[in-house]
C-alpha cells in the first residue's frame, strides 16, 4: 500500500509571478495563456490531480 497526498495544493501555475509567494507547492511560470493551460494539463495528468482556474492568471493543481 502506497502513500498518497490528498487535500493539498500540489502545484501552482501562473502568468503573474508577482501574485505568488513562497510556500509548500512548486510554482511554474507561464508566459501566455496557451503555456498556462498546457502546463496545467500536463501537471494534472502527471500528479493525478485536478486543475482549477483561479481566473486571475493562475491555476492550481490539487488532489481531492
């Protein structure tokens, strides 16, 4: 039986790096909307999480 991480922010993807402060999740900086969406999609699959758009130029990947 493996260990799983749940109910945490696994990653942050943002175009607005000034809005993100250091914390427990890795931060990925995107330069445009396409890169933001693509990075979120890939991380969602890799981390087996769910992407949520914060509608402020940032997205988070969480595990429910």
